[in-house]
C-alpha cells in the first residue's frame, strides 16, 4: 500500500493510450486500493499527498466523484495545509470542488489562499476562485422567494380569470391577451427577484453597522 499517489496516477496515465483509458485505469487502481486493501480516500502518501489531491490535480472529476462516494473529503489537507483546491489546473475542476463543498475563503500554513496560490501558473482558475471568494451577495431566503412566487401566482390566476370572462362576454379569443399577461407576469417576477436581493443586502449592511451587544456594553 506504499508509494506515492501522484506516482500511481502518472504510471496509470503512461500505460493508457487515450483520456478515457486514463480515467478508467486510475479509477480501477483506486477501487482496488480502497475496496480490497482498505485504503482511505483521505490517506496521505509519504509526501502527505492524498488520492483527493491527486485526482484534483490531474483533473479527473469521475475519480473525484468515486472518492467522495467512498468518504473522500474535499477539504482534506496535506502537511502544508493545502486542500485539493490548491492543486487544480482548470476552472471546471475548481468549480466542481466548490460546488461539492470545497472552502475557498481559507489559507494554508503560509497564509496563502487557493486563489493566491494558483495566480501565477493558472490565472483563470485564480480569477474564478477570487471571484467566488469575493462574492458576498446575500440571496433571499427560500421563504421570501416562496412568498413572492405565491403572490405573483395568485395575481396571475385572478387576472387570467378576468381576461377569460371579459373575452367570453365580448365574444372574442382571449389567447393574445393571455400571452401578454404571462409575459408581464414573468417580467414582474424578475423585478421582484431583483428587489428581494437588493433588500436582503441592504438589511445585511444595516445589521453589520449596528453595534454588537458587547460593543453596547463597553460603551
């Protein structure tokens, strides 16, 4: 069970003639180690490099998926405090890790974030992570969204009934007016969504500007 996971990945890649074979070879190797020899997806090799780091570095999302299904930790660290996010070379893999819980707003033992670590060699990945790290937009709660959706739906259904009744009384086809109604409702929902986000962020700013209980006590 010894040896470097980085070396194992490189060895399986050199023996395969195309990308699909590389992925299959690596996954089969890992499946054997994990399922037959009981190796943990988070176990470090002599260089403290884990299978999670190796899979992220080589950009093999299907291998990452398998490792996570067997208990792999997207935030496992090596001896330098680097998580798998520090090893990625493509935005696709970085995005996948973030979507599966990888922490962007963190630093390693040297006080360096993943975005800073990748800035020189992989600027596109660094830019993506930097944007993710800086994005502190507060989204409205599900309850608030549901409230708006229910209100707009009720309004639309009421309007639909009125359009149909009016068209029937006038002896005309209501389809054109109904189409306009649906379009107007969609636009209203977009405006309502923007208003919700704006209100959420204004409330967040107001809350952050209020003195804490400790500050009030000290004053």
